[in-house]
């Protein structure tokens, strides 16, 4: 599976952005995609990559403590996309954001999209 993340950019503190990640690949059907757990990670400058949010194949969600109540993850199995709605952004949310899939016994990563929050 190939993952393409988009939607990053520069935003002022308190603003919002929505990241989207589209899955593609000739062997990835909507039915296959629906069996994947999907995740968003981020890597702030000079820091390690951390889990931001996840959504399971049954659409259960989980969030990192730093983003609970501000970020919302959702998926569309027909379109094979996973979105991350980010509200009330803070400068500490500045990072490269990566989507990742976990399914078919393998993990795939998107290329990352930069989110910069100015104070």
C-alpha cells in the first residue's frame, strides 16, 4: 500500500488544519483498506516521532495526551482515506506529520506533511 499525506501548512496559534492521507495501490481495495488500523504520527524538530491518533478497523479511536480534545481522526473506507482534524493548534504542534497503516502483516508510511504553528 502507498500512502499520500496532504493538508499541512502554516497556521496561527488557535487555528485549524485538516490533514488527509490517501491509500493507493493496485492490490488495495476498499475492502482491504477497511481491515487496516490507521495512525497519524508526528515528529517535532529535534525530537522523536510520536503517536498522535489512531483509528482501528472497527473505527475505535485513540489519541495522544497532548492532542486529546483538540484533534479528531476519522476514516472513509470507500475513499480509502484517513483524516486528522486539528483544532486550537499550538506552537508545540509544529512537526512533520506522517500517516501510517498497519494491516496485512505490514506497516506502511506516507511521506510526511509539514505543519507549522506560529505564535
